[in-house]
């Protein structure tokens, strides 16, 4: 579990920089306007997706452990780090935000598009060491139906990042994975949108990966508490935009109209992820000796 958390470092640190949700708060609800975005070269999108999927890959290896788990995990960690180094070295003269493209917005200076290289290197080294330590005491293997539920939860949790990647535009650029300089003050001033930033930055994927790993390495009571807490967080994030609009409007008639409009603010992908996490957690009702559950 610690190895998955360490590998999630680049995704977590992304949330402390300005991102798509800071530039346009409605991005999580499909009302984006590409004019609000600074396009990213496709190479940096690949790095961002590698960062996002790496915790899920390591969690999958730990959920179905074998004698190759540590080796395959190390290959994945080194591969993602090598990709980042290659992209960084091949574009040394490109601007940190535009990658050599014409600036398209007010934030034209700042951090590398996918985060500092040293942070990723440190996270990869830590995750590798923890992975080999965990390999000495391999976690229990989860049954395939439960594993399928966790995989589906990861897909649902990643949907916002997928949708951002599909924003139409020049085929050589993407809106996912870019960053800007400065503190993420925009959304911090609007707490009602805090989970939109987390969703756009990929934190729900990390949350699901950690909850899934907990199911393989912790005792039954502890794993259920952690996983159900993760499902609750996903559920709250799913309706966070809905609640204030639907419940805080003044007047009965205005409230009824607001509730109809607020229904569009429910992030159904996170609601589905919450249900899948809960289902994966409760599926193993009678843990068998050795940790493999039965339906």
C-alpha cells in the first residue's frame, strides 16, 4: 500500500499547482471551452497519463501477486520515469507551459507540464524500495470478480481525465496534464468546487488504487473501513456541486428550478466509482483461510 502511495506522488503534487479546474471551474461538468486552456503537446499528455495509471498498475500487480510482482512493478516505475526524462530532455528549449507553442492564456511561465523531474525520481525510487520490501511478504490474492470490480472503479474514477483528453482541437496537442505557475488560489476561494480540482487532477484514481490495495494487505475489518470511507468520499465528491445549488436556493419555486439545473452538476462517474468500490468491498462476505473470499 505504501508503494502505491509513493508512486502516486506526481498525481498528488499536481493538485497543488494550477490546473484545468482552476482555469475553468465547469470543466468537470462538460461545459468546457477550449479557449480557456493552454494546449499541451501530446508527449506531455503521455507522461500525465503514465503518472495517472501507474498507481493502478501497481495496485493490480499487488492484488494478484506472483514471483514477478516486484520485477514487473519496477519495470513500470522505471519506464514511466524514463518516459518523463526522455520528454524533458527532448524539449529543453520549450516553454514550461506551451512546449514551444504560442501562449494561449495568461499563465505562460511556471513549473514543467508534468511536475519537477526530481520529485518523480524520488517517488519512483521510494516506490521501488517499498515494492521489493512488500514482495518478501506477498499480499493475499483477490478473486477475479472482486478484481474486476476494482478495475471498473478505476475506469470510472478516471473518466474526467479521459473526457478532458478528448476535447477537440489540434491533433498534436491536448488539454490534459498541463500546469501553470502560482498557488491554486482560484478553487481554494470556492470550497464548493474543491472536488472538481481533485477530479480533474486524477486524485480519485489514486483513492481507488489505495482502497483496492488495502483490500489485499489489511485485515478484513480494517480494509472494509478504509474502502467504505473511500467510497463515501467519492460519493460526497459526486454530489458536491448538486447540494448547494439544490438546497440553498431561496424560495420554494426557485428551489425547484434550481434542483432541475443542479441535476446536471452530479458527477455520475464518481457516483459509479463509489458504488463499485462499495460492491468490491462487500463482495467478499466470508473470507476464506488465506484471504480469498467467497461470494
